[in-house]
C-alpha cells in the first residue's frame, strides 16, 4: 500500500512504515482493511513527493480516518506534535472568511482574526494547547461577524457605511450570542474601517445557569454508588461535581497530576495538591492502571493521560467527554456552576485559586455571586 505499482517504498515513507509497525501487525492490518478509505489514504500517500507532513494530511478531506492516521504517526514518532485544535480552527477560519462576498471586508476580517483571537491563542505559554472551548468561542464570534457582514450586504450597506441603528436592528433580531461581534466592531471603529460602533457586553448570569444543590448531591450519590457506569465517566463526573473542574481540564489530566501516597491520593489541580476522597481516589487509581487506551495502534511512549481518546496517544476530546456526561445525566456547565457556587460560599477566593487552579478573579466573581449583595451593601453602608 505504501509503494507505487512495481516500485519500492520511498525512503521518505520509512518513518510512516515504522510507526505503523509499533503494534502487532495483525492489529494494524485489521484496522486498515476494516474500512476501504484507510487503504486509499495510505495508497495516496505513496504517490506524494517528499516526506509525509501535517500539511500533506491536511489536503485530504477531514475524516476520522485521516485524523486517526495523523495521531498514529505522531504517537509513533513519524510526525511532530501539533496543536490540532488550533490547526482545525485556522482551516475553519480560512473557509469562513472566504465566504464573505466583499473583498475589502474579507481583508479586514482576516486581519482582525490574525491580530486578535488567533494572536491570543498562538501566544499561549509553551506546552499549553488550545482547548475545544477556546476554539469554539472564536468560531462563534467569527461566524456572527460573517453573518453581520452578509446581512449588511443583503440590505445594500457595507461595514464602512453601517450605522449603530443597523447594528442594533441586527442584534435585536437574533440570539444573544450575536453580541460577540462587540470586539470586532470596537476594533474596526478604532482603525477607521467603520463608524464608531459597538454591541452590549454579554452578561454571564452565573446564578441563572446552575442546577439545584439537592440535584447536585443526588448526582454525586449516583456516581458514587452506580457501578454499572463506566469508571471514566464516574471519575470525570465527580471531578466536575465536587471540584468544579471544567471538562477541558479534566480531559487533559495525566499521571503527573497524581500524588499517590498509598493511604491517600491527591490531585494537582492548582498550586497545592488537593486530597481526593473515597471512592473517587480508587476510581482514579483504576484509570491509571488502564491508561493503555483503546486505540488500534500504540504510541511510541506509554501515554500518561487518564482519559484516553480512540486516537493513539491522545486524550479524550472535551466535546466527547461532555456528551458522555450528558448521557449519564450530568449537564457539564450547569453542574460545574453549582459546584463553584457551593465551594465559593465556603472557601475564600485565594484558597479556591490555589487548590482548584482557577484564576483569582474567577474565585472573586463566584464568591460575590454566592454571597449575593450583602457584602457590597455592608461596605457601602460603612462608607456612608
């Protein structure tokens, strides 16, 4: 499959060949022959010139086969590690911006994405990858910007001639997520691409998006007692319900986050390890023992992830983990907000930051939400 008709495997494909030989050959051959598209991809690689790169794989249509092969080659050492969330976002942005009808507005939108959202994501600290949530936030924003530009075009207007009344009319005729165009409008206003325009700040409405305390503890009891549920789902749900960990962070937990002292087990969620109660500690130990994953091919090094993807050497996708939690009755965002609300009512924001890994301002926000207006009113009354 990796050699053209009547020829030999090109030297540039030798790393690919060796990467696919890591697991038992029977396992790899079964994976290849199970779906005809997998064989077609390997045969297509044999006709390419030069070594196999991420860019060559990007030319194929986005499909699980290509992404699995990419993960196998990365795990086997044939390809370097790449931030796949960022790479997928960049490809999506290029297609979305290309659909904007005006050439000038395409140029403006391309400059904005490069210098604002993409610049922030590309400047993340070394070793920190773009999460699914961050990428999805950018998609929502740029999708709404593109819709606003097309709406203006359909009405005979442009970004340069747009008025605040037109922006308000568009905002009022759709969901509140349309207000995500605010950053784009402020950026174009400052740079003279449009008149002074703006959109309202989207309120978080923390307290409006939580589950009840009784419901939260009922979910905790179910995950503790129901041994029919998968170990990974139970552990992820308890980390969310008890420690308010976001799904994106749970999905990337590794064995390096664990401090197992035998009689006790702690997790490094923030600067200070937090002790894990029973039976969650035993569930985490089971995840460590099973961390080989379910992939058909095995990575060059033993994976350290606690929650594995079907792709070799990769953690579970946060979106997939979120769907699994919803399936067993745990709504990730609502349950996490409820957990944060309860934790903030009992612990100072500084302690929350050090133990659970949240920014200090996040702890402050939830502390205010949990206390209502009492503290602010008392401070104001003292000043008066």
